[in-house]
C-alpha cells in the first residue's frame, strides 16, 4: 500500500471516529430522539453495513465474534449515548479516549508489562489530566455524564482487548454488531417510557452507525496493516482534537481553559507512554 493511500485512509478513519461524537451530540441536543433509540438505530445500521461489506468484499473470511464482546460493544454504545445528553463533544471525546487508553495500558500492566520512568510519568500525567477535568467547579462537566463516558471508554477498552483474539477484524466486528442488535432492542423496550423519536435524529443515528461506525471501522482496518502498532496508537490522539474543533465550529461549544489543559495532560501523557514503549 502506498504512503499516500495509507495517510488518506487513516485520516478518513479518524474523521469518522470523531464524527461519532459530533453526530451523537447533535442528535441529542438538537432533536427529540432519546439516547436509547439513537443507540439502537446506530447498532442496527452498523451491523447491516458491516455485514454487507463482509459479504461483498470478503465472503470467505471469518472472525472471532463472541457474545461477551458484543456485550462490551453494547455497553460502550449505550453509555456513550447517555453521556452525550449532557457532555460537550470535546469533553466526551477526551474522556472516552482517555478511559480507553488507561484501560488498555492498565491491562498491560496487569499482564506483567513493565514501565520505565518516562512511561510511569506519562501514565501519571494522563491520570492527573482526567482527574483535573472532573474536579468540581464552574467549568467541570456533569458528574453523571462524565461517569457514563468513562464507563463507555472502559467498555470499549475491554472490547478492543478482546478483539486481539484473531480472525478477520471486519468480520469479527460485523459479528459482534449483529449480536449487539438484540441487546439494543431489549434496551429500547425497557426505555419505552422515555421514548422520543424524530426523523432528523434518526438520520443522525443511521449515519453514525453506517458511516462513522461501519464504514469507518472498515477503513481503519484497511489502513492498519500499513501502520506500526505505535503509529496506530499515536494517530488516535487526533480524535479528541478533531471532535473539539468540530464541536466549536458546528455546535458553537466553548473551548474552556480547563478542557484545554486537561487535553494537553491526557494526550501528552499517553503519547509519552507510547513513544517510550517504542524506544524500549
């Protein structure tokens, strides 16, 4: 694969990942759709899109889909939507990304990986950044929304760790999305008292599932073979930045000094862990 094509695919994938935050926040802020309905439509659209992609492009490939992975995927998706009822796009993306990386780094430590002094410094800096963002104050995000987004990040981190089991990643993701569909339907039935629907909101949910999730993941998996593990981890640092810029431009959200400082600490700390791991 050429460098230009790899860069293009990677850039599009990062835009898609940030787009999930923006689409969800726009739908829940600007339309009457409820977060559970948004989640269900997103999962159904993602499942259908990924299934079609696998059938058309890789009909003979198989993946290691699993019900536990599907539960983690659903937990991420529902907590993600519920959190964006009250969080800005930028804050939500930073909390999500930070929680995902801390979960995966923590799992590595639990498996016996060893950090040098620079890595411990980076890890501690990221934790301080997340903690500083959540300290009560005028510009602190709502505690419930922040807690839900951190839970979403932990769930996505678990899903990502389980995804290392092998098999074709697109086929695996398609299978997990399909298994998450009944979970989403059950959640929608339970949440009927809070049901809210809107055509515009539904279109945002379908776009999040089909484009930002389904096609976005497929593009990312196409780019991954040409990227080193360190490069793949580092480039994802751009997602909260893209989401923050999109929130300011599209949603007129403020970029507070607290969020800016927290972003530098979290993203800088994680980058230090990743770069030190590469040198070692």
